[in-house]
């Protein structure tokens, strides 16, 4: 069994900052790629940022230079530092990770955390 627990969402004014965390726990052999997705109201889920096990990162164009993804491999945790937030960043944010267990490699989703940016 693997669990992803997210934290750090909330309500913030435009221009503010939030930091999201997502910790993986359970019968984990290794954690590979980790990422953050978001789903704005009435829209499809989209990739925000991703980071490989080696630390290489990529970002959606709309968040580049404002958001930073990082990870702590010892804690199986991925973070998303969000600065200069805009109302259009309002969404439910989900972490997604590729995890190797005794049953093979699978991708897991967090439960989602709401981020609301007021203008």
C-alpha cells in the first residue's frame, strides 16, 4: 500500500506565496519522477511541474519563473513553492509520483489540495 498525503493549500491574495508538500509512505522500494498537476474549476487537469529522481525539472510555461519544484529523497517528499500567485492559479493541486513497490512500478495520485488566489 502506498499513500500520498498533500498539505499546504489555502487562500492567498494575488502576489502572495504558498508552499505545497506531498509525502509518500508505505511499502516503497524507490520513488522515481514526481510532479504536480492542477485542475482549475471547469477545466481539465494539467501538468504544472515535474522533477526526476536526478533532480531535472520542467515547468508549464504559465508558471515558469514563479513556481519551483523540489524534492527530498530521504523523506520521499516533493514540494511546490508558488510565488507571485495570480487568480488564474486557482485550482485543486494534485501530486503524482511514479513509485516502485514489490508489485512493480505504478503512478499514484494525492488527494488534492485547494489553492485559491483572490484578486
